[in-house]
C-alpha cells in the first residue's frame, strides 16, 4: 500500500475551522509546512470540497481521487524534477524566479476547502441529544485509524508526525471549544459586515454576512509533535468537574448538559490518580499541561486516547452512587487504558498500523496493572484472567485468525486490525507473560529506556525488544516474534507442544517458551489426562487462585474438541455448588453458556437443563438471599445477581415472583431504579418484565428514549430485547432502522441481543440479510466486520449455516469483512460438528444426573 510520507514529510499544520452546527457546514483553511520528498505531491482527503490550493504562494491545479481518498496536486511545475533533486542533495535553494527563490524541498501548501459534518461517528461528526425539551448538538472528532482526512487534507499516517496550530471559529458563542492543548486566546467578535478575520474576502467559501452576527474565536497552543489520528476537537455545551493531580496537571471531565456533575467525579478522580501513577512508573512525566476527558452521546468505540483530549462513550466514563461496582471497575479500566496511551501510542507511536499492538496490547495490560495498584482491594486481575485471557484464547483457537502483528495491504483492512480478542486481549496476555518472565522490576526498567530513547518518534516491535533485552536473560526478540508474528497458541503436554485448534486439528506451528507454569502467566493450554484432571479437582481447595482459573479455563476450551467428552462437564459443575468466589462462578457461567447450544427452548431436554442449572445455584441462593446484607463481601455483592440470573433462566416462578414484588415495593410506578441496590437493578427489572408477561414493554421503551443514565439505558434495552411476544419483537426489529431511538453506537449490540433471543432470532436474521446495504451506509465502512462476527457467532443449525454462507459468498472479496467471514464459517462448522458428535451423550448424562 502506497505511503504518502514518501512524497511529503509534514512538520506543522496551521488549521482554521469555521463551524456551524446548525447548517452542519464547515469551512476549512490549512497551511501545511514540511519537506517535499517527490515533486508530484499527494495528500489524503475524503469527502472534502477543495476550493483553492497554493504551494509557496503559487496557485496549483489539483485532482480529487475519491475512490482512493487522495488529493493529487499538480506540483511538478513548481517542484521541477531538476531543481528538486538539486535541493535535496545540496540542501540549498535553487534559483527559481517563479517561486521567489524558495527551496522546493521546504514547502508551504495552502488549502481552502469545505465539508459537511459527518453523522457516522468518524471524522468531524455531529452528536445530538435532548435537554429541557430541545435538541442540543455536540461536534466531536474520531480520527483513528485514518479519518483525519475527513476534516483536513493531510498525510494521514502514524509516521507522519507534526505539530498542530488549531483555530476554531464557532457560530454559537455559548459553546465550550476544546482541543488537545490549552486555549491560547479566546474572544467573541460581533460584526455587521464581512470581517477579514472571520471571512477573508479572497476566500471562495466566505460567508457574506451583512447582518449583525457574533462568532467565538478560539486558538490553541501548539501541540507536541504527534500523529494526525491523535488530533481532536470537541465543541458544545457541557457540565464539568475539574481538579489537579499531585504533579499539577489540570484534569477536567466533561459531559452533555443532561448528565449531572455527580456522574463525572469518579472518572475524574481515577484519571488524576492514573496520571500520577504513570508519571512515577515510567519516570517520564505526562508531557502536556492539561488532560480533558469528554463523554460523547454518540461514540463508536469505547474511548479514544487523543493526546490531552480523551473522548469516551458515556457508558465508559459516567458513574455515580447508583452505578454497580462491576461497572465502576470497568470504567476505571477504560480510563487507565486510555491514559496509558498518553505514553504508549501518543508519546511513542507505532510506525505503521501492522504494529498497532505496540499501542493496544500494552494499554490493555496496563489498564489492569494500574487499577490493581490504585484499588488493590478490587482484585482486578481476576477480571483480566476470566474475561480478557479467556476471550483471547477462545478466538485464537479458530483457524484463519489474525496474528497480533498483521500486515496491511489495503486501506479497508486497517479497521479490521482492531480485533479486541487478538490485538488487545491476546497481545496484552503476551506482554503480561513477558513481564512475568523478566520480573516487573526489570520489565519496567526496559520501558523507561524505551520512552526516553523514542519520545515523539515512531517505532516497531524490534525497537521495544532491543530496549528490554538489556534486562532479560533470554532472547526477547526471538521469543516474542514466535508469539506476535504467528496466530494461535500451543497445547502443552509435559515438554511437548502442538498448536491447539478448537476442532481438534493441529499444524506444525511451534512457540518459544522459556518457562511453563500452571498459573495464568502464559497464553497456552495445559493438557491433562483424565486422572490428572480428577486429581486436581479433588485437591481444588488447595490450589492457588490462578491455578484454579487455569484449570477451568483450559477445560472450557477443550469441551468443544474431541479431546474430552463434553458430557463430563455436567459431572464437573456440581463440584462448585458451594463456591463463594465470583470469579470462579464467572467460569461456571461460561461453561453453562457453552452448553446452551444443546438446549434451545424448543428442545425436549430444555426443562431438564433448566432444572440442572437451578440445582447449581440453590446453595448460594439460600446463602445470599435476594437482597444485600451488612456483612456482604465484595464477592457476595457480585455473585448475588449472577445466581439470581440462573434462577430466572430456570424459570423459577417463586424467585421471579419475589423479585417482581421487590420491583413493586421499591421501584414502583415511578420507575425509580435508585431505590434498589445498584447490583440488583437489572435482575429485578428483568424479573418484573417476565412476571408481568411483558406488560411494561411500552413504558420501558418510552423510558429508554428519555433516560440519560447510560447504565439504566443498557438495563432497559437488555430487558425488552428478551421479549417473546410477537408484537414486541416486531417493534424491536423496527428499532434497527430508527436512529432517533437507538443510537448508531448501540446498533450492533441491539442486533446481537435480538439474535441471542430464541424468539426473535429468525426475524433478526431476516432483517440482517435484507439490510446489508443499510449496514454499509450507517457504518461508513468502519467496524462493519463486527456484524459478521455477531451473526456468525449465533448460527446454530444446518439451515442457518447454509443461509449465512450463501450470503457471505456475495461479499467474501470485500477486504473489510473477508477475514471475519473465514473465521465465522470455521466457527459455524465447528459448532455443528460438536453438536452432532456430543448431543446424545450430553442428553444421556443429563438424564442420568437428574
């Protein structure tokens, strides 16, 4: 794939944007200063209307290649081949009367242009919400991976680092305007004629305003040298909280006006503490004078690490006293993840997207490392092992999965690299493994050297390995290359290893392992004989916590393979009836979820499986009860809703009735969710919905549309998408095309919920196959492979598989979804073979137990 830094090395962007939120129009003016490497200059540009371009004050022609998102400049006449070569080799300015003796290698490109604000959560886009009966609008930006080109012509590549001078002119003088750096100047200008400062008269895009108008004009201090994808701007009216950390950095958290300040305090405190912790850990102080965090009502990902201006989805930043503990823990890991990026990714940046893991793998590991230091009583590593590590192993056991470091040959493939299970979760587990092999002390010594040596530069994995090698007693590059550059992981049997694939097959891939342990240090699976496994289960209470997790995680991976009889899991799970650790129960939940594929609600064996699940939960249900008590441990608080959800799944009428009564007594007709424990809101609302035969569907849907609390919105949507009534399912399917009700950021989650619901699955599949063009339109190409993953993971019958494969045949050559299709089809074949191989044994075993 062509790299534009081979044509132009930018050094500084002077960027001016005149933004009108109401008309959704933006007039732009950018001056790019840098060094031309070739005479035929190219810039990235997407959906921009170019009015005028000059190079070194001379007008030049241009051509927009929309398909390849390129702005091609007719620059050869100014940067003539002969004088250009001379200037590069001699570093002197050639005589050129037409360019005022300017050195052609040092150039200034002046571009005036315009564009419309995006509605697809990429580029510079519009987000809206309701507040006090009227619409409020926020303008925000999302440039990772390659969307800065939607706001200004640029060399939109990580390696093309430059400084940025940003100026924003806003038609709404009451707005707050934020960017990466602090405000340099701010003023409001009112005028009655065309004002040169706002609308230069030679600007073809000038607004010829002759009535009295006011504009807010804000300029920002020059940024450090950084990549285009890290530039950010937010414009709107916000609530905020602010404070200074121990090192004097002003940390401010913003949210929309419909979010009370109380929801900002938790994440602002975590951010202040995180910056202090990273300053000390990396021995490299946070290099910017301020840090802002902004919750945006419409946001595609979880968060974005823009340097000094981190943006978030509301559910990933906002918390108050009514937020469950598990949600607060999650929010803390999102904040610490993004703030670790201020070093991993921002200060030192990967050279190209194939080294994305240098950003994300580290940040994913550091989010848990830092939270464990900031809040050790949370025992956050438990979540890492039972969620991230298991997630990585499950996906990495499939054929056609990408390696952590994956070549990119097409721009459409860049977004597909952001695979949460591989680049984030697996990559972080490999970094965790390396840290334990080296020891934390030696590992962080190497990282300090890395930041010091490569600050404000771009790197590859080899640069990192070289910095760490000084502190290791094994060949770091050789070992890590075997893990980073290859997909998959080994199954270890004594000193032997072979690649573990979920269908029981293998290949010749091998990995370097200086040390093998039976805790959670390594990204591998340990194969045990039946006798060894039974011995460990008999001695389970004497195992270390990580040994317990390793044992159950490995078993969950093997249960779909021919290596063990899946029916043996039904004998295993009752061993944990009296277990009190929520993290162990999370793995029990995973094992039960895997078994559900054999027990759809229309199966004659469904009722027996419900009975089996209820028996697993009974002891803890009796111990914990329905409501929190004073002497509850943290595990008790987290485990109670999990156990109650088992009872709801089992259709335990008495438990469902009691929970519905709690709803009536405490939440009531006012729908005051704050009247019950935050940990129990979801199970109580769900139970009431079931008990009332969905009579609250309409009022819950209405509440969803006006609710500002992101946690409550999620609970409501999860509840109503569990509908069984056909009239409700039809209304839910219609929501897939109602962006005024369900935001685009939640679209794929809504589809996933409807596919996971047995009663709405058929309608959801029909909608998906009939609306692929609509999905392409609303995603604008970003993260469209998520839809293939979501649908593929829920295909469970031969007929569904045939339908899915026929659909995918039409789009399999699209690089944005090609890999996702291959992985999904492998997973579907695996599921169908598993069901065929194990069904009769599982049903027999269940009858034997009950």
